C-alpha cells in the first residue's frame, strides 16, 4: 500500500511538480491571455518542453473520477479493517477514519472544483493530499507497530 501510494504521489508530482500554478494549468489549460503575451526565453523553453495544455474535458474528469471513486475508498476500507483489529484507542481510530474520509472527498472533488468553479480550489488538492498521507501513515504504521514492536503484557 505504501508503494502504491508513493507511486500515486510520484505521478501527481510528474504532472504538477506539486506546484499550484502547474496544477491549475494541468486542469484549466493555458490561458489565452498567457498565450498573447510574449514569454521570456526561459519560460518559452519550459513551455515548449512541457507542451501546450488544454482544459480537461468533462469526459476526462469523469474517467479519472470513475477510477478513483472506487479504488481509493476500497484501499481505505481494507486498511481501516486492519487497523480496526488493533488495540488502539477507539477515539484515535475514529479520527483516522474521519481524516481519510475527508481526504477522499476533497481528492475526488478537487479536479471538478478547479476546472469548473475556481482555480483557487487548488488548495483542496493540497489539503486532501495531507489528509491522505496522514491517514495512510496511521493505517500502515499503527498495525505494524502492534505486530512487531508493542509488547503485550496481558499474555504473560
């Protein structure tokens, strides 16, 4: 799961460089006013390397959402069932479940909000990634800690 999550973030980094401006450009395309103003030589070289970006279509967003609306929750479901079997406090478990749920909702909504509502919603991607990283960390490391490090005093 950690490797799959890492590859997902690598894919996101390759598309956007974790830059809000590149994320907006990826979903909204190159703005016409940017194309009318002559770029500097360095900007021109970078844009030629990256290529021209067109706004993501409804169909493209639908395809991405269709894939992720099943895959992300099923991964979270499997990881949450593993964590449910740990001796971790119930309050912490519920908090991690809530954080991951909010991360999923924001992650699925972000492309639609950026493309159709406002580019300012790019912050939802950042927030969703932080929430998902935190929850994946908890889902992975809490069970590993209990399996390999925690000493069970009730067994003695």
